[in-house]
């Protein structure tokens, strides 16, 4: 990961001063680097001895960072990783353009890795992420959303990159298709668990100490799984409440507390986290065909960590 971080810093370089300045602001903001970590650990688990996985891991992080810059503009977010969102510091236009720069750098790294199949995997994931974000935008405030439609959105906007981050290690290591598929499954299910937990954390998870970013999804009218569950189990009065605050965007200072009460009433957060645990277990099960070693254990522990963040 030190080598990946060094590569990230190197490839952020540009003669245009604002580009590395803005990119560095977000890259060094303390992100967990979960996605490139998956690429590195998967490569180590299967005994890969080259260096293409380092370039691919850096590319994965650049793709993720680019989507964050674009997302914050779309969502009009105030905070990112505990810091003021880049678009509030430099403006929307620079954030979008630097995001484009990072996407371009990601594709240069993919080419440098020397694998057309890995390039295809990450290129496809990038396209799917964009589709997922557009679908989420179109579904904003839609209280008729189903669990199925929600899962399709998070599989696209989050799980696709996790899946590709895992499988590209098997691709560059020339492993059989069964190994590629197993790592794709691991990454996809890990990504689903990750997003489910994030969506529960937006309402505080199971902790009574709510984080400073709590309520962003609520204020933005995003219909995440906790809300879908509350809607499916709520009465007409409750549905009118959700329609007002999510569809119409008419919110006052007490509405978030009311939303929290409704989620608690219907066990929505517990149900969301239970699904996350199921996804994490499927991810771990997907590794069963690989030999036992410290890297396999690390990937299994990562799945447990992803879920434990909400407790």
C-alpha cells in the first residue's frame, strides 16, 4: 500500500498547479483505501509476483476519487471524509474537471499494467458506476422504490468497482476463470455490504452517538434501504410524512428525529445491517477455493470490518 500511495502521488502530478492541489486535498483526506487494498491482498493471496497489481490498485483509487469529486457536486455535499468538500473550497467546475483528470490518469495506469482484460474490467466498471449514479439521481425522492431497485442501484454505483478491484488481480496473474469469478463475487458482495452499512450509518447505525455526517442522505432525498423498509411497513400517515420530506423536500428541524423514530419502530436499521452481514458472509464464502494464507485471512477480516463499522 505504501507503493500504491507513492504511485498515486506521482501520477497526480501536473504542470497545472490546481490539479495536484485539489486532487491531493481529497486523496490525503484519510480515506480507508479499501478498494485498492482488495486489489493488493487478492494479488498476494494468489501468489502474484509482478507489479501490475500496483498500477491497477492506483487506478482503482483514482476512479473512486474521481467519482467522489463528481458526486459531491451532484449532491451539493458539505463534507467529504470529515473535511469541507472540495467543490466548496474550489468550486464546482474545478472539481468536475479534476475528476475528469483523475479518470484519465486511471486509464493511463490501466494501459501501463499491460492487460487488455484488466483494462476491459475496470473500463466496464467505470461505465456501470456512471449508470448507477444516474439511476440514483432519477430515483431521488421516489417513495415507490423497491428493495430490488435499490439493490440494483448500489450494485452499480458501489459494488461494480469492488468486484473489478478484486478480479483484476486474478486477471493479471493469468489465473483460471473460476478464480476470476470467485474474486468477482468476493468484491461484489463486499461492495454491497459496504454500501448497506454506509446507508445505515447515515442514520447512525446502531450507535446512539450519531456522526457529524449523519442525515446527508435524508436531506438529499435519497431513498436508501432503511427508508424503503420503513415505507413498506408504515401506515398511510407515515407514508405521507416520507412523501413530504423525501419527494417534496419539505423538511424542518424536527423531521430527521421523526425519521429516526420511524426507522427504529420498523427495525429498518437492524434489517439493513443484517443484510450487510449476509453479503459479507457470501464474500467470505467465495474465497473458500483459495489456499489458506495470511492474505486470505486479511480479505476475510476485511469483510468483517466493513460490517463492524455500524456497531
